[in-house]
């Protein structure tokens, strides 16, 4: 392995995609790590960042799932209860529910 000349390095850098150029220019790829402690600290910070991102993603997914389950269950439960009450006390009336608007009910005579 040998170090490239400045002209070769510039030519290589300019041949890379624009986003790759930006990423390389703002990263510390070529910086010297002064000690093992600094390296371990950088790794620890990276691990903490990854763990925090994963936890945030999991929390967001759980919240979305809970909201969807609550909304669907609430409407389904309400529909089942209404159907049961209608069948018990008003057998001549049926319940129709729109799939696009599950909060809207339409009652029809049988």
C-alpha cells in the first residue's frame, strides 16, 4: 500500500458521487486516534447512538400498532355490541357499516 500523490487523490475524490464527496469531507476518516481510550470512547458513543435510535424506532412502532389496534378494536367492539343489541331488542333492524367510514352506521329495516 502506498500513499497517492495529491493529483491522484484529487482525481479520485472528484470521481466519487457528490453525496460520497460530502460524506468524506465532513467525516474524520483520516484523523489520527491518539489513544486506545479515545477509540473506546468513540465506539461507546456510536453504540449508544445506535441503541437510542433502535429504542426510538421500537417505541414509534409500538405506539403506531397500539393506536391502530385501539381504533380497529374500538370500532369492531362497538359494531359487535350494536349488532348484539339490535338482534336482541330490534330483530327487524339491521346494521350496515361503511368500510371507508367505520364510525358511520346505517340502520335498515329487514
